[in-house]
C-alpha cells in the first residue's frame, strides 16, 4: 500500500487487500494498493501508478496510438533501408560490369582495327 506521503506499507500474508483499501477511506488520493508478486523486488513507480486509474477503453486507446506510432516508424525504417539496398545493388552492378564492359570494348576495338 502506498500513501500520499510516500510511505509504503507491505501487507502481511494474513491481510486482505480489499479490506485494507476500504479502511483507508473512499478518497483514492489518500492511498493506493498495488498487488504484486511476493518475490517481485521492483517497486511500482509513480509514472506507472498514474496509469492504473484509467479505464480500459482509455488504456486500449493508448496502446492503439503507440502501435500506430510504431507502425509509422517501422515503415520509415523499411523505406530508408530499401533505398540503401537499391543504392548498394546498383553500385555492385556497376562494379561487376566495369571490367566486363572494358574487356568487351577492347574486343570490339581490336575487331574493328583488325578488319
């Protein structure tokens, strides 16, 4: 249980979380109860705790917005790397064609001069 003063109180195994919360009164700002695994060492930060009070439709909306943003970023990265890939492939073709093109030019030139 976390009080507005910042005081944290761990409930005992024999405590009932709902009863402990009801005993704190109706105001949600007086204290909040976080149910966590017994062996969980990490504490719930205020940043995380503030999202607990939102209704499910609002939380789903947050997730949807984050997924949309993620999709946009993935598309940007795919576009960027497809352009880079195309540039690399073009350069590789230029490099591979370079010596072959020079040999075929020499052969054509010698054929023309030999005739």
